[in-house]
C-alpha cells in the first residue's frame, strides 16, 4: 500500500462525561477513535442584578 494523507470522515459521535467520542474512517479502510474535550457552556442570566 502506498503512503497517503488520510481523509477522515466521521461515522458517528457520542457525547460522554469525558468529552465527545468520535468514530472516523478513511477511504483506505483505516479507522480511528478520537476524543474531543467537552464543550463548557457559559451560564447567562437575564435577570437584572444577577451575576
């Protein structure tokens, strides 16, 4: 097999307490599993005087 730059496509994503698990594959048949850091949401308030 010749060397190539992988072109990853995402098969599925799954949110977990550790982050988002991402299952990906390349057209050459290779697979990988990646973990993305969790997305932290900022708390906002619409009430006057609240922080």
